[in-house]
C-alpha cells in the first residue's frame, strides 16, 4: 500500500486525501493549525467542480449550506444606498443558476467529515525538512517523530511550506496583484437579511454580508498597494496597516476595525498567483494554491482546488499497476490534464482588478466548463 503524506487540511488537501484513500492509498494529513482552520470568505463551487462534490456524495450537503444571498447594495460614506443588485453579488456572481456559494469553513468541514474516518490526521504540526531518497521521502516534523512516505503532496496554500522546501523561495513563483484583503467574522450588527452591503472609498473597500442564516456576518476590508509587502504571519502589522488606511474612509469602518481585533478567525493576505513550470519534483507534488494559485479574484480558486486534487489522485491511481505506482507518470499526466485549465482560470483575474478589461459572462462560463472530468 502506497503511504502518502498530504500537507494542509483545507480544500485541496482534504479532497486529495479523500480520493487517494478511495483509490487504496494509506494517507496521513498534517496541518499546522490545531484543528480544521476556521473562517474564510464565501466561496463558489462551479461547473465541473460540482461533479467532484457529487462523486464524493457531498453536493446535496453543500447545497444545503449555501449562503442563499438575495442581492447586494452599494452605499455612500453615511450608509445611504446608492445602488442595489438582485441578480448578482460581489462574492458569488450570478444569484440564479446551479453554482453553489457557501462559506469556506463550511465546505472544509464537509470535506473533513467525509475524510476523517479514512485518513490519519496530525494537527498542530508541520514539516521541517524533506529528503527525497529516491525510493521514499524522509519527513522531519516539528513535533511528531520523523518517518518515511512513498509520496508527499503539498496542499498548503499560497505560501506553501512544501514548495519552499523542495522547489525554492516563493519569490521565484509568485505574481503579486497589488491588492490586499482581510476577512473575519463579525456579529450581524447591520441586521442583514441574506444580503451584502459594500462601500468603496477613495482607496479602500469595505463590505459586510450575512452568514449562517443571518446569525452572523463576514466582514471584508481591502485596498490596493502594489509596493506593500507585509509578512502574512505578522497579525499585529496587518491590524496596524488596516487601521491606518481604513479609519478615515467612512461608513462602518470604525466598528469593523474594533471587531477585527477580537475576531476568532481574522485572515489577511495579498492577492497573488503562483505560476510554476512544473508542479512536481521527485516524489513530491503540489496541488491547489501551492502549485497554481489563481487568487480569490478569479472566483475559481476553490473549484480549481477541488478539480486539481481529484485529477491528481485519479492519475496516480491510473498509473498504478499490481500495487506499484509509477508516480512520475501519474504526476506528468496530472499536469498535462490540468495545465491548460489552470492557465485559463488564472487569466480570469483581469476581470476583478480595477482597470482590468471586463470579461463577458459567457466567456467566463466557457472557461469554467472547458474541461472534461474523467471517471477514474
């Protein structure tokens, strides 16, 4: 039985773990957070990615957890409504249609529930070193005892630790988009009813949308600055930067900044893409944002993660004969099957950066649907 280590317990990592286990591999997932990481924005599962959820028997459950947004408003600095849209929202696109918008942590919890009985989880730990020894990969952890695995999968996000250890510094692969954003849970203090409200200042953006049947809300704060680089681990510097930029831009920003400091799931990062010539080296391979982040601005990050993990596990299974996996063939076929789709979805970002050329909805849909999902 092939012994696989997956680094990262979010969408890509849990999906990869599920399908690798389904195909008969022994899977361990290591996650730096002490449990399933909470928080995150409302995300979308679209087109072919819905097929992946369906094959995991999770589509109905995901649909039950959808945000069910009715629309959105744009307000001025005093909170007066300037416009209203009941056909689409900034977070989920078109309201009508088969796509499912749900909170990131709700989707991750579904994936975890579907995976936890089949997979070994190591929470509160991370990889310190990887040594590809040809026939296996030696893994040194921060806390757990070192051990060998047949394969290692990096599903640990934009700032992937596995990518850094195996492929080199992040700067070689990151393409920064000049936009920075924070997301965190707040009380539904605006009494929003399946609704979103947004305000755009001279240089900042703020939005609040109701969540979990209006019992809470998620707040987003954003700004553009192509020259700013804040360590994604330095929360205090992020707080200070947001307070400096947001305090004078009106609407409910002062309240949001107060809630920000006590939020249980505050998250801040720059919007960026990862572009790599090859997603694998030796017995180590990357999936999701670690290998080809499209950025949240594409609207396709979650769907690409689901699809990439499904295809990776499927191609490894297809490259297995008599219990022996030809991992190199599996990795090559995975990238060949998925590279063009990744490229198309990374291109979508130009629609969401101020000054970018708008992409017509029919072009967006054509890109979303431009892959055939094999039944592995």
